[in-house]
């Protein structure tokens, strides 16, 4: 039997994701190996995402390896993928969705039970995400935002060392890594109050379009309902020509579509909510409303 080679970044979370898919494929009788590939986003640690040029910071090198037949399958955090696929590649399947909430982590010294989000006034909050920055400005404009890069364990370590009062991370990552956060205050920010990135909490399984046999195998572990919902989220992102630099959150829970949008990270997000419709033109109608600030 041919071995399926998975390509992945080398962070703890990326390796967890690759091993998760590996175990799913092995459970249906496949032979699987993992190859670690370093990406530009891993190499450049001194710039926040909104100051980096281009797109595909965490995916381009892996996609090149896939096109070169060095690997057979790329496992990505779906939110890191560009909305337009390189010629010859496609997302064949997606995982189920881990908790999509944003997680606010704070040192106990920054905890104020009577303040919004229980976070003290003028706290120093770490993030390099344009989306998170603009929503912080909308909800807690008093805080000082300080750039923060690195994988999740590194960011948590920087918080614990006192470089920040609080940080924002995806709860999905914390759950998958089973991090010990017992010495911190943790607060879930629900997707309707702090809108996550499109496809947050979902894994994308990317292959060459010509690999029909592998595509058929992956359909056995594909979550078709989640694929439809995150497809809508990412269609909104694509229509707004978005990437890591665009302050845009989109989340669909099969009842509503929640959107947070700003023109840039220096301005506060505007918030929208739309009753979900399973129609071909729904994403374009959302974008039209958002861009014209109609609710």
C-alpha cells in the first residue's frame, strides 16, 4: 500500500494537527508519514502580520512541496490558507470544528471582576492580528495593544513572564495542545461578541487536484456540514480580498452569520449579524451590506 506523506509546519499545534489527521487515516487502513516544512511565517518573527507583505505566510512553502510531489497531503489551519488556491491544488476535505471562541488569558494581577471582560483598565494586551486589534479598539479602547508573535506556547510563556497583562489566542489551539493555564485567568469570548477568523478551529486537507484516489479516501473523514459553513465564511473573505492583514472576522453557526470588519487595524471594527441563508448569492449580499455599513 502506498504511504501518504503529510506536510506540515513544525510548531506544536501544527504537529498535533498533522498527527490527528494521520490517526484518522490510519483508522481507515492507510499508511501515513509526516514531513515537517519551515514556512516564511515561521522564519520572520520580528513583524506583525499587518506589516508583512504578501499572503500565505504559513502555507506557501508547504504548497510548493505539494506541487513538487515531495508530499501528498498538506494539513493546514484552515484560517491560514489563502482563499484562492494555487493552480493544481484544492482543499479536498475539512475536519470537524473545535471550539471557535477567542480565549482571553490574563495574569491574576490584571484581573478586575467588575471591568468589561474582567480585565483591568489600560491593560497591555498582546496580539499581532489585525482582526483582534480592531475588535479590541471597538470593545476595550482603553487597553494598550502590543505586538506578540510566536507559537501558542511561546505567547503564553511571554504572558506568564510579565511582558503582557493579557493575550488573545484561539481557544481551539489551547484545547488541542492541552495547555496548563491553571495559573492564569481564562475567559471565553463567544463568537457573537468577538468574531473569530473565517474557518477558525477547522483543519484544511489540501491535495493536488489530479489525485482522485486520495480525494476519495479523504471523503471518508470529511465533515461535509462544516465544509459548507466555513466555505461561506471564506467566500466572504475572498470577496473582500482578505488575508492576514485584513481586520475581518466571520463566523457562521448555521443560524446566523456574525461579521466584524474594519478598514484597517488602527480603526475599530463594526459589527453585523445576518440570519443564515443557504443560497448561492448570500456571501455577496453580506459583503454588499458590510461595505455599505447597512445592517
